[in-house]
């Protein structure tokens, strides 16, 4: 019997052959299975690494204590009395073992102890030691990175804070560091218009950066509340006004806030609403007029505020002086012993100093004297120079 066969074209034959079931490729399936296993192991290892990175120091400390307790118990049970005879000897053996130093002076002698060391103490100890070392290194790197990019936080007191960044910030930082006490920290608070990295890292200046200068977290991270001096030098006077009002509300009573403004109206507004802020107006126009009328005046003013000059204006509070002094006696003693010229005084409780005071004005302990000298006279040194004067009757 003849079976009829349907005629097919060559193309149809090729299609039928391509759809014919192929033999099973065992090696291919094994390769796919191996790839799946490797992928699973990679996922597990990644999860472990992330878990270790997110693990806190408290949990790591508990794991370390549990590991040492289990190791001590295991060595005791397996008869390794020489390794657990003293706490010092036990810790020495554990550190030498898990750090892979292996001096060989201490080792397990019983078969059970050797299994305990090989199957638990070494694998678990090396993993825990590497975790602690890696987390410590990551913490150090993280702190350095935060300090470099202005993301860190500090707990500081009696430090100096500069707010703002412009073309004059470098010279301002140099001048403040020159005037600061030895060891006094300097912090710089800037917005995102400033460089991303701390440009004064080598000078030891702490850098704090935020999106805007109105960000409260910026001043919290810089511990502005505990600062001794805050200098606000912002390009825009409106922003200077807002920053000063915010700072005046959060800083301590002893903190001094100094702000530079270009517009006199903004300066008057600050003086009215924030008496605590020392407003420094722009002197460019006034210096221009003085230079035209009294040639050389601009050079005198420049030298008085330039710390690089031989003679500069300073101020010192009379905290170590007993009794009161007349201005003429105070000026004479400063000239004779310190080669300093008295130019003004500010009595305790007064907002503004009195320039060129009368000779018979009394200067009391706690008042502040302003003078021209080659260097700043400290409080203790000032008290020593003024000692020996007969105090006047108050």
C-alpha cells in the first residue's frame, strides 16, 4: 500500500528540520546550573558584605564577646588548659591566631582542641578580625571624606566661625588665624556656590557646606551656638541680614557677631533689630573722600587693620586689674612699658567705644582698651604692666 506524501517545497523542508526536536545538551544544562549557583553565591556574598557594612559597633562588640566566650569554653572542654590558664595568655593566643601571625609558641595539643581551632577559632576569628579592621578603616576614610567635602559635624566651644565665601575669604581666613589664640579652632560655613572641597584643609580650617546659608543644620554641625566669634562676610546684603538675625537668636550671650554690609540702610536695620551684631559698613567712599581731603589717611586706615604691618590696632579687656585708673595714667603706662598708644576705651556695658577719651575718665576692671602696638597684649600681661599704679578713688 502506497502512502501518499504531500509535496513540500525546499523552504518548507528547511522549516520542518529547524522545528525538529534536538538532542538534550547535558553540558549546556550543567553550565546553566553552574551559572545559577555562581549568581546565587554572588548575591549571598553581596548581602553579607552589605550587612557587615551596615552592622553597628555595638553588634560587632557583642559578636566579639560571644566569639571569645565560645572559644574559651571550647578550649577548656577539649583539654587545652595551657591556652586558657590565664586571661593574658588566652588573649595573646587568640590575637596571634586570628591575625594569622602564628608565632608557634602556643598551639593546641589534643586532637579535639586541634579540631576546635581548625573548624571554629581560625575561620570565625579571621572573618571577625577582617570585619573589625575593614569597618575601622571605612570609618576613618568616611570621616576624612566628610571633612574634605564639608559634611562633618563637630562638638566645639569658644571657636571662631566665618560665614560666607567670596574673593576675599582667603585673606580673611589668614587674618583671623593670625589674630586667633593658639589652638583656637576656625570653622568656615559656606553654601553650594563655594568649592565642593575644603580649600583650607592644610591650614586646619574646618569646612561646613550646605545648599544655602539659611540651612539651620549648617550651623548645628559647626556648633555655632558655642562659638566665641562669628564673622559674616556674604556678598548679598539681604542674605547678610537674614543670616545675622538667625545667628543672633541662637548664639550664646558671650558670642560676638561681626557682619560686613555694603548698604548703609541694611546696616542701620541690623543695628536696630540686632544690637548684638557689630555692623561694619563699607568704607570705600569715606576713604576716597578722606584721601582727597587729607592725603595719606587711607594708608593710615589700611595699616591699622593690616596684621602684616608693624603697628596695628588691638584691644584687650582689663580683667586682671584691681581698682580703677585715670586715662592719662593708663596711657602713660602703656607707652612706657609696651610702646603702645591708647586710642579708645569701651566701658563695661557700653555698646560703642569712646575715641580719644579725656584724661580724667576712670577706667575700671572689665573695661576694654583699644591701642596701637606691634602685637596684642594679653590680659595677664596687661595686668602685670599696670600693676604698681596707685588706684584712684572710684
